[in-house]
DNA sequence: GAGTTAAATGACCAGCGGTCATCCGTCAAG
DNA sequence: CTTGACGGATGACCGCTGGTCATTTAACTC
């Protein structure tokens, strides 16, 4: 794998100040994201994450107690950033929107956020499996806050939406994003299978399907 | 773990006839299902599956090339059985239904099928990861067939549904089932977090939410 | 420059999915 | 009943991973 003459590792500037530790933490999150984008959660090895930041494997565990904790922290960042983006776009608009306008806004806010949605889709089944209660709580608290803002904005844009509706709508969108991302972002073998013409009914275009589903959902709420 | 006086394993009746092999295969699937029901995909060890059928670990791999293949085969069975159940109920009805009637039929057909939905929700991210193209193809072929029948029946019950609608509707329901099952069926730590009163907006009642989502979806399609 | 703190290291471990040379139950032939 | 051989069953073994911890040593203090 490596030659004996590999360039010797330069001295590692130790992170002693909290500031430096935070920077190193960020580096690790970036490395994890970059590797995850190219492969999958299972294929990202903690040793690879360490190597990418030129640290030893053991060091990574000084910053994140488990692999799942590392990726949940990454999801935490991405989720907060996405909610901020969405809420900004919702706040930009004025007056009432049609369901389709809102659906497009949501779907478009997710374009280019494949990493986020892929991680989101793995949240419950993988990321929350090997994590402390503290981290889970902090994560969910942040979600709640962003979600509350979004719910409020949704009611501004869609007058026919009750507060209860807004919460349920967000949960349903979450479910759709999770499900559709998994259906669109599949293993190579499955991708090959879906190449066959008659497999068309099983193929999923994430953005298109999500837009369609949300549009239909909102039309259904309005038609009530 | 075990005493030295454990009851010695009785002679293993070797499966020589195809019939016996099929029976053993079924035993392994049952064992996997039983263990999965009590824990999770990651927690089910191939050695445990073997032990439950009183076979050596290596023997399991004579019947299924990988752990994922074993569980995908299990999902295959459960999916076929569920489609049969749903299609039967759809065929029983006569004339046109309301969207809510259909939503309830679908949601009710999934009650008591937690094992199936839990596996379905893990299909793309775990089960199709380490499996041959052949198995994937056979699986998807069977899905296509059942799905086609369901699509036809849906159009009978819901006259406002075009053929294209029916296919998309099924994909959306699949996405919802996948997403909602993951949100409802969470890790112990996450479950504890959601116990807190203010976490209510993050709690998910699978059947209730699925019924609501499908009802809304169909109302939206009809209102078009 | 000596002493102190704690970040970084990497050899190490346990546990898993998966392999394969070997063993031996089963049955057919004589 | 004996014998031979087919192939199902076995379990020691392997590679690899996430995670640990005694030890090293960079960086700061006085």
C-alpha cells in the first residue's frame, strides 16, 4: 500500500487552545464529509478520516467518541445550515404562495444538498445507534428550534395551514426526503438493475418526485 | 457463557434432497426474522442465526452468500406476502372508494407488519449493498409484478387515477413507509430523548401518520 | 533549561463477516 | 453387511474494523 520512503509526517502542531481544538474538529468533520461524498457511511474508515488530516487514528477518538458521533455532528451542521437556507427563502417571499411554489422552494433548497439528505436518510438507522443521550438531545433540541421557525413561516405562506398541520407537514416531508433519497441513491448493483428498460417504474428522480409529492400533499391540505 | 455440560448437539440430519434444503433455508429465514424482530439488523450475528437452527456458522453461508443476501431474501418473502394481502383487500372492494378509505386499507394492511416495514426501510441502505446482481434482479422483478397488480387495482378503486399517477403514488407510499418507519422505530437513546414533553413534534405514530399522509396525497390527486 | 501538562501516537484488542481444508453422515452398489 | 464416494456440515482461521490506553513528546511555564 505504501512505500518505505513515504514522506515523513511533519511535526503535528498540537491543538492546545480551545480555538485550535475547534479548528481541528472542523477539519475532521470536513474530512468525514469529503470521504462520505465519495463513498458511503460504511466505506468511510476512521483511519482514513485520520489520515486525511494527517493524524493518527486514535486522535480522532479524542474529538469524537464514536464513528456515529462524528457523522451525527456532521449532520447536525448540515441540518442547521439547510434549515437556515430554507427559512431565509421562506422569509424572503411575501403574502400567500401556491402549494406548488412552496413545493418548488423546498425541493430547490435541497438541490446540491445531496450529502445532507443522504446523511439525513441514515440518521435513525445508523447515526443515532452508537451515540450518547447528551449528543442526541442537543441535536434534537436544535432541530426543534429550526423546525419551529419553519412551521411559523409555512403558516405565513400558506394561510390554510393550521399549526398542527405545519408540524405534521414537516414530518411528512422529512419522511419523503428520507425515503426518496434512499430510493434515488442506491448501491451500484441496484443501479445496474434499474438500467433495464422495464425497471422504469422503480426509478426515482429525487427532486422531481419530491416536488410532485409535496405539491400533491399541499393541494390535499388546501382542498380539505 | 455456557457450562461444560451443555447438552451435546444431536446428529445433524443432513439436507440432501432439494426439499430438505428448501426447508433448512426456511428455517434460517425464520431464525433471522425472529432475531431481527428482537433487535436490529446490525445486532443480528450470523453466528446467532446459525446457533438458533443448531448449525455451524459456516453452514449458513452454504445457503446465503452474505448476511445481506439472507435478509434481502427475507424481505423478498415478506414483501410478496404483503402485496398479496393488500391486493386481496383491494380486489375485495367494489366500485369507487374515497381516498380515506383507501388510505386506511393501506395503513391497516401494514399493521402487524412491523418486521416487513423495518426491513423495507433498510433495503437500499443496507440489504442491497452486498448482494449479487442476480438476486437484486430477481427481487426487483417480483416487486414489479406485484406493483403492477396493485397499480391496476388502485385505478379500479380510484377512478381519478391515471396509470402514471398510480405508479408515482406507489413510489410515494414506499418513500413514506420507509421514512415514517425509520422515524417511528428508533434507537433506545433517541426514544428516551423523545420522552421529554417538548419533543412531541418529533414523535411519530407510524399508522396514524401514514394514514394521514396517504389521505392527503389522494385528496390532492383528486382535487387536481 | 528543567519541569509539567496533556495532545498525539500506534500497538493492541475484541468482535464481526466470510473462507476452506477437513470430517463424516448418507446412500447406492456389490 | 461392507465399501466407496458424494457432498453437506464443521469450526479453526483470516482480514478488517471500531475502539482503547500506556507511552511518547510537543508546547508552555517559571
